[in-house]
C-alpha cells in the first residue's frame, strides 16, 4: 500500500546516484563542522571575523602573522576568536 502511494517517485537507485548523494552529505557536514567552532565563540561573546568554510581565517593572514594579529586586536579587542 505504501509503495503504491509513492509510485510517482520511481527513482532508480544505482551506484553513481548513491555516491553523489553521499558526497553532497559529506560536504554539507564538513562545512558545518568547519564553522561550528566559530558559532560557539559567538555564544560566549567573543567577537571574531567571519570565517570561510574549510579554511577558516587563513586568508586573513596573507600579509604576515603579526601584522594581521595586530589588526585583529585593533578591530575585535585583545580577546578574539
């Protein structure tokens, strides 16, 4: 009875379709995992620049570590994420 009700969803589940679905799910979970720590910082009241998925704030430090660290301190205070 249940399968007859969903008869319009005649999807054929094959290997490539399962692979694509699992890959999309994995990428979504990785994106969530890579930015979840920054949402915890916001809940604690720590200000920080918005991170990019997977790489965080690495692009912020292109000009060198100490210069960027001083800019972070100036923008967000001595305690920033």
